[in-house]
């Protein structure tokens, strides 16, 4: 009951599953309820952005990741917060901005990051490579 899931398009769901059993306890089915909370999460992010004061980067607590997966997750969540939308609702320019933030923070120095970001954003790894090529050409 009440667990988080994500669709392949990156939408956030609040989910609950109940198994249907016979009198002997044999599972014969499942009742699954999924509630899309993506728009609520985006609204909260927008409201948080509106009520913050000053340079929040100076006051952000440092987090030490225990694994590369945690590092990828933290970098991705930070970039999404800065863009202000979940990947499923981002347009192309916002996705490029998100990838640019990840690039600035060194996310793509981690092996497998391109594939991770592509899956998280619901695009192909070639799309991420194209975004990186565009970003890097503007930097140099």
C-alpha cells in the first residue's frame, strides 16, 4: 500500500496492490490502483521555488553517496529540481537544459551515465549524445 512507481514515460505514480485469494489462501488475482501524482509533484516543486530566498546553492547540504547509483540519482534529482519539471513534462529545450546541468556537475564522467539519463528521461542514448554534442559545441 502507498508505494512509489514510475511509468516508462517518467510519470510518478502512487500505487497500492492487494492480492485476491481463495479460501485456502491461493492467490488468484491482484487489484492494483495507480494514482498519477506527477502534476502534484510539479506543483510542489514550483511552489518551493517561489518561496525560496537567496542563492540556494550556497545553503544546500552536502550529501555523500554510498554508490554510483545514489550519485546518479542525486545528480538527476538536482537537475530536475533546477529545471522545475519532471522529465515526462519537459520540452526539448528543458531536456537540453537538464542535460547541461548534469554535464556541468560532472554526471557524464560516471560510466553508464548516458544510458541512465536516457532511461530516466524517456529518450534514447543517442538523443543524450546529441544534446551533449550541442552543449559542448556552445561551451567551446
